C-alpha cells in the first residue's frame, strides 16, 4: 500500500526550464498531429470533391461511347480501353526487364563501377521528367522510326520511365527473404540461379505482386509522356477499340488534359469532371486490390 | 516473500524505494511484485541469468518504459519518498534526476563537446563559458578528459568503444543527476575498457547513487555494495554483496552463484 | 567418387547458371543503354539550336524574349518560372512533408499509421492531370475569390498544387530517414531528461540530416519536372512573372504548350528540345547531389 508522501520531499522540478519545455513539447505535438490529420483530410476532400463534381456525369453511355470531337455527349470508352491496353503493353516490357535487372543487382552484382553506373542510370531514369521522356519517345519512335503516334511507342516510353521503380520493388522484395533460406538451398548443392528461382523468388512473391500493382496504378495515370508518343486522338467510330499497337491511342488521363486545354466540345467541363472521377476510382481500385492481394499472398506463401 | 524484505540495516538513507513493482509486455509479465530499497551513495548490482528481468526492472526506475507502447508498469518507485509513477508526474523531469547509461555506447552523431553539453543545453543552460566548464567537469569525472581534451570538436563516433561509453557516462554526469542507472555498461567492451569503467563506478558512488545491471557475478562482487538476484521476473533476494555471495538465504541464489544456472 | 548422374545434372545446372547470369546482366546493362540513348538523342536534338541554328547559349539562357520565329528563343522566363514554382513547392511542401514524416516515424499510434500509409500511397497514385483538374476547379476559384486575382491562375496556384504533389515523396523519404536513426540514440536523449520534441529537434533531425536532404532534393526534382498539373493552373504566359498572382510559364509547361504545333526543324522545335535537354541535365545534377549527400553521410 502506498505510504503517505513526506511533505518535505524534494520537488521533482529543480532549477529547470521544465514548464517551458513541456509547453514547447505540447505545441510541437499539436502541430505534428495537425499536419498528419491535415493530409488525411486533404485526401478526403479530394475524393469527396471529385465525387461531387463527377458522379452525375458517369453513365454506361459515358463509360463506353467513343468521344465526340465537336458536339456534346461524347464518351470515354476508347480512352479507358487504351489506358488499360497501354498499361498491359508497358507491364509486358517492364516486368521481365525490371525483375531481371533487380535480381542481378540484388543477388549477383558486387560493388564496383558497373553496379554504381547501373544505380546512377536507374536513379536518373526515375528522375527524368515525364514530359522529357515523352520528347525522347517523340524523337525515337515518331521522328527516327516513323511510327507516328502509337500505343507501342507510348508503352515503350512508359517502360523506361517505370523500370527503376519496379527494379527497386524487386530488390526490396528479394532483400526481405531471409539469408538463411538462401544458405539452406545452397548448402544442398543448388546453384545460385536454382536458389533464386525456387527459393528466393517464391519467397518474395507477395511484396513483388503488391509493388507491381501499385506501380501499375501509377502507370495508368501517366500523362505527359504519352502526349507526344501515343498521341491525343483515337481512331474514329467502332475502330476506336483497337488492338493494333501501331495505332494512335489516347488514354483517359491524356483525354482529360486534352479536352480541357485543346478540346472544342461544349461539355468539356463535364467530360473533365467525369474523367477525373473515373481516374481516381481506377487508382483507388488498384491500391485496394494491391493491399488485399498482397495480404492474401503473403498469408498463402508464409503459411498463415 | 520473506527474502524480498529490504536490507535490514541500511547504512544510508534510502534513495529509491521500489514497492510492488510489476511490468507487463502486453500479456506477458516480466517483473512480478518486486520490492527493494536502493541506498544512497552506494552501488547496487542487479544480477541474474539472461531473460530474468533485470534490464526490464532497471528501465522501470526512470520510466523508460513509457517510450515503448505495449509496456505497462504497475506499482511504486519512490525517489526521496515521492512516487515517480504518481499522477501528474512528468517523466521528463524524473529522467533529469535519474540518469541512465545503456548496454551499448550510444553517443549522438555529434562532436564530443556537443554530446556532453547536450543535457545542460536542453535544460536551459546557454552560457558558453558555463557549458565549457560543465563539459570539462563531466569529462574529468568520467576519467576521459585527458584523452579527449584536444579533440573536443571531433565526432564522438571516432572514439573507441570504451571511450564512447565513458563519454556517455560524462554526458549523464553533466546533467547532475542524483541516481545513475547502468544497464550492463561494460558488456560491449574489452577487458581493459571494462576495468576503467569499473574504477569509475567506484569513484561515482561518492556523489551519486548507482544501480547497475550486470551479467558478470565477478563484476558485481568487485564493484557493488548491495546485490539483488532476479530469476524469471522474481526478485529472489537482496542483501549486502558479501552476504549474497557468501551466505545466500535462498537456495536459488546459491545455485546461481555456484554456477548451477546458465 | 561422384556418381555420373549427379555429375551431368550439375553440369547442366552450371550451364543454366551462366545463361541466367548472362540474361540478368543484360537486363542491368539495358538500364545503362537506355539512359545513354536518352542523353545522346536529347543532346543531339537539344544542341541543334546552338550548332545548326547558330544561336548563342547566352541568348537562350539569358534572354526572356521568347520569339523563336525571329530567331530569339530566350528561355529565361521559363527558367525563372520553373525555379519559382519549385521554390514555392518546396517551401510549402517540404516542412509539411517532413512534419508528417516525423509524425509517422515517432508519434503515430499504429492504428492511425496503418490508415495514413495507404492514404499517402493513394496521393502518389493520383494522376498529375487530376491534381491539375483539382487545381483548376477547386483552388483557382478560391484564389480568384479571396486574393483578388483576375483568373486565379498563376505562380501561387501552381506552387500550391505542386507542394501537394511532392508531399508523398517528402513524407515517405523523411519517414524512412528518421526511422533509420538507431532507437538507442533516442533513448539516450530521453534518459537525459529531454522532452520528445527536444529529442526530435536536437537529436533525430540532425542525425537524419542527409536522408532529409535527399527527401527534399527528390521533392525538388519532382516539382521541377511536373508538366501538366502546372500547365493547367499557371496561366501560361511567357513573361518573367512580376508577382505571386501573375500568370507565368515554366520549361515543362512551355514544351507541353508549343510542341504540338512546332514545325520539325524549326527554331521553335529546337528550342523546345533544348529546354528538354536542360531539364534532363537538371535531373541528372539533382541525382548527383543525392548521391553526394548519401556518400557524405556514410563517412
């Protein structure tokens, strides 16, 4: 039981600036909380506002119809199709190259000139402004190769832009696999590649999948790089839904920009509102599915 | 439990009085109903096999557990009679009076000088001449002054491990605490550095109350006046060091002293 | 003796090993190749202005008269515009981002942290055109209404939009930097009687200095390279801006605005490529700065 505290006890606060420090601490804590909650609030406001602007625009017709050049009532069907089409093309190029490079850097490369050059180039690629990468695509695919504006050109430019992020995801995923697993496999006489393919890669499948989906969510919103590579138009009428990689392929995000800045349609504001909302919803779907899938996979592969 | 009664004839006034202390990591109880008196100006050693709770116990003495979410502390620790876990007690002011030296040297990535004057500075001392005095006094008392007096503006991370640990002690001394808690301060050091730290602890008890966790019974025997033995979260026995080591009251203490535990 | 079965098996494994190694190496080398190609192509197009059109670099970098048709492609207004919006973005977004990074690494209760992480990930994923659209429909009207700007478009609007866009970068990098400071140092400070804020301010922030520098540099890189969101709200006027509320243009917005109508081989087109090349050099310079900051911290 507590004995009564002697009244003569030394007070805890000696000659000190304690009250002042406590105040500073409380103020700082309050500011940090405000900043953090501010971010969450900001996101909530964004989502709410885009819903408010765009919800009434979205209809089956809007989501599926081809866009209109001059009159009102155009849809964004081909643009949605192109966004996903270019995304898939980009992933087809990006995933193999980025995982391979990531595996090399993480598992094989020793510190040295080659390694640091690759790192420097990857970091530079990741930092190149999207529009600058777009101009590189314009030079190579449009001016040198004479492809004109194509889905393929857009996808290749996007590939260069997103390689580094996926390489990093790969490296982090591989790094998360415990060293003991590698040693266990090598000790059984497996070669390094066998170990990577049968032990390390399966062990990092969950973070890899999550990372790829999150990056896919970013690729689908890329715009500046596509304006001068994939173009700002779609083929007219039914042929707008076009699987030919050598056709111009305006994506939804490009459409949002183009309608605002160069479009002639009278309902440009509605189309912008609807497109912005659809883009946001796509990003949300990608983020949520990345989380769900990542959690499911890691449960599956780590045995609950 | 009989054996946890405080030492019968305290030589000095009780500086810290621990009463019914319990520490939980979530559901797991790491310290069970520990009570002991820590006498002023003496060295009290906490010994026991690893995982026995001695580090958990010492971290409860200046409310370091407050920093870890999920750790709950129940019971009383009285500093000069006043409960540091009482209502409206600011742990920050507690730690000003009860300093701590950690297992591994943890100097700030700053200069030697900045490390020592850090405490006085945050407590409001800003006069440059006074800070320099505090720095020299702290380093002298930590027996480090002669080795570093010409390189006070070099990074503390360039010092050897033993010097870093003495710097950490100097850093604690500079805020003029009343109690110094040491959590295995020599466990990461070589024998020579260890013996320097041990000599230093012998010096410190003239001005301070020292509580030290050690995994080495020889170290406890060499430097401490009182020894308490922990096992699986229980404080088994406390007494003068010579009593505990030569005629332990509890069978479990005897088993440990004679080497029958790991 | 090793049995023959095992011997052939392992020799096949070794062939596979060298093939795999070669393919992986080639993929890494591709990164170097890609970067080299980008530098070479952008340089060859971006330097035409000086070597084909014989316009002096000084006339490009030092003049604000952007009249490519009369052989005066002065880009100074765009350079100033880029620097100005980037400056506002980092001045507003930098401290806020670091504050949230501090919150996430030191203060956030786990439950709140697990809400904020996905929220920040979504902020990263929101396309720049959507940020531009929000700036256009939400921020610009507010600025028009409350600050007396005529259009609502200008440096301030662009700077605010950018400051929000760089937040995720600054937040997650500064959170990482602060988390990598050993917890023992934090304990040492608390054990000396420092408050949490004193510990953050006097120990954690200095210890994480180089990581925080990197966070800010990459925030700058993101801001200076952003094109469309800025283009939608800055007003696109090729003059050196005289005030926060005045319309302006940046290197990126100018490329977006005029590339579509630039004749191949014209001075206008060449000057736009020169701007792209300049942006590439800036990006590479910032990455070199990042590597320097990290190396300095490793010492």
